[in-house]
C-alpha cells in the first residue's frame, strides 16, 4: 500500500505501471520543442471546426497570390521601367487626353484667334431664304408687320434661327442677327434673312465656312431634330438660301422704303404719294402678292414730263428672294412720259426702283392687275391673238406646245414683245436647256423684241424649260395674205 502512494497523495491502480512504461518508451525526438509545436498545431487544426479551417486556408492562399503579384509588378521590363509602370502608362495617357479635350471645349477661341469686336466692326455678309411651315394657314394679317399674328410667328422663327447659329461651334463666332420679313400664302411660306460678320481677310472663310451651301445644310440638319421646328411642321427640304444684297436686307430690317401689297381686288393702282415716302436716292422695294391661282400684270407709268429725275433702274423679279436668275424684266425708266407692262407667271413679285442720280419718284405710278394664269400650250386660231410663257413656279421642267392655224393661203406674223430665256441670244443646236422652237427652229437667250414670219398657214410652237422662275416670253400674232416663200427672222 505504501508503494501505491505518490507524492501528490493520490491513489494508484494496476494500470499505472503499464502506462508509465508506455510514457517512458516515447522517443526523445518526439519530445523536442519543434515537434511538440507541430503536434500542438496539428492537434489544434484537428480540433477546429471545418469552416474555420477553410477560411484560414483562403487567407494563406490570398497572401500568397499578393506576394506573387508584387514580385511580378516589381520585375524590370525594360531599362528602368518596371511592369507596374507599363501597366499605369496607358491609363495616364488616357486621362491626359480627356483633360486636354475638356480644356479645349471650355476655352473660348475668341481670346486667341477671333477679335471679340468682330460682330461690331466686321464686314457684314447677308443671306436671304425661304422655308415652308405646314402647320399654319395664310391670313391677310401675315402681310402686315404690325399685326399680332405676324409678330408672334416671326418672333418664334427668329428665336429658332438665332439659337441655331449662335450655338454652332463653327458659325457662332460670326453670326450677328436674323429675322423674318414677310409671309406668303398657301401653306405659309416664311421669308427670312441672316447676317454674319467677317474679318478683312475672309476668302477661305467664305469658301469653307460662310458659304450658302454650308449655312443651308446646317439649318436643314438642325430642323430635323429641333423640337420647335417639329411642332411648327417646318419642312427642311423646302428651305432655300442664297447671298443677298446688303442694301435690300438693311431696308427689310429697318422697314424703310419697303411696301407690302396684298391684292384683294382685280386691280390696284398706287400713285406717286406711295413712291415718295423714301428719301432721295434710296431704292424702293415693292413686295406684291396676289391670289394663289392668278398671275400679276404690272404697269409702270411716268406721269410728268421735264422731271429732274434723269432715270430710274426698274427690276422686276417673280420672287421676294431676288437674284440674277429670278429677273423677269429690267429696264431704265426716264423722266419722259412712258408706260411699261410686264406679266409675271405666278402670284408673287418684287419690284425695285433704284434712282441713278439726284431723283425722287414723284412722277411715277404703278398698277397691279390680277390676270388668269396662262396655260401651257393649246390651239391658236383666228385673225389675231397672243400667247405667253406659262405659270410654272412649282415645276422643275416645262414642255408646252401651241398649234397656230390661220386661214388657208394666209400667213402668220408673230411679234415677240418680250423674250427672256436667260443667257446670251443664240439659235439652232446651241439652245439646249431653255428654248422656244418654231417650225423646227430654236431660239434662246435674252433678246430684244423681234418678228417671226411663217411660210405656211399652220406652224407648231414648242417651249421647253428645265429651270425655275427665270424664263418668260410674250408674243402677239396677226394673219396676212402676203405670199412669203421662206421663214424670216428679224432681231
């Protein structure tokens, strides 16, 4: 019993000697400090729950990857550049490009390239154009600039044009102003003007930036997406634009020496009082509009003889957007008593009076008549009659044929009192685009009054035109019993 007691005073059992022998037989290397730590770690790992062991393995794996990434990024790829430098280089370049672009867009070019006073002191350049607005219908009030409808519609269109060109990156630096100066009937057609300012050296600017083609394309493209234009139903394809004379646009802007006439009756005459409202030597502009199914006949008379006026250049256009191709008639009216008559195909015309010297227009009177639109072709008979170029303002190509028939054994004499088909006077095969053909003989260009004698009792007259607004002629014919053996032409 004494042998079974330990120094701790505890009791021993029969298995104690056996267990002690086992403990005494443990190799010494298993009791070394390192081995003991490994055993303890292994034991700790075996005692940990399964999720904890997985998290610990993930942390060890993450640290291992980060170490590998750091070692890879610190590898010298070329010269002294490490891999991480090459990776960041494209990012730095991209950020730099973005900063430069933003800086350019937010920097005013006026400061370095364009004189900020250009719009005040620059050389003015004017354009004039037309656009159709389907949403509105024409009323007589739209011919009166002081009317509510005129002011309201013109204000909306002016704001639309100003916003468009002011916001344009290329055109905003040169754009000065815009406005609407009139409306015509049908689905409303608006007539507008644009003003730009140019530096002294502007040849390239006019060619590439301020050309009528560029301005027109910018306007059309904008109208396809503009909300205001869509609400008003502006037709982009209907817009035209061309260079305009400065004096004409300035008169339209100021309303000075501009008279608008809406023909509500068959005939309206204006005496000298309406022509002398302008100062001497100022051009006088008449914007005339008739009914949609009528042509306009203009009669200009000189009333007094011995006037101090040496002469006045009178030009008649068949549109309010004047140009050399739209001229119907041009002549000089002297101070001597005289009367001129001109018929315009279509229901709009522009008449300009431009004094050539010290002159007022007190001796002139002007009358406008609404006449039926001329027909295209037909049969001409009887002992006398007349025919003129047709009304074709909305057509791109015209082909008209008249069959002139007089009494058998008689002949016809045709007097062309007006013949303006554009260009120099020519005949034969040289006439291609716009011509009048009489018994297989072609005549074209602008000619003075002339006679044509037929060699038979019947002949065919054909008019061909491939242009718009510019061609017109007027002719009278009579019959004669003269025996002409050949066709004669006098110019």
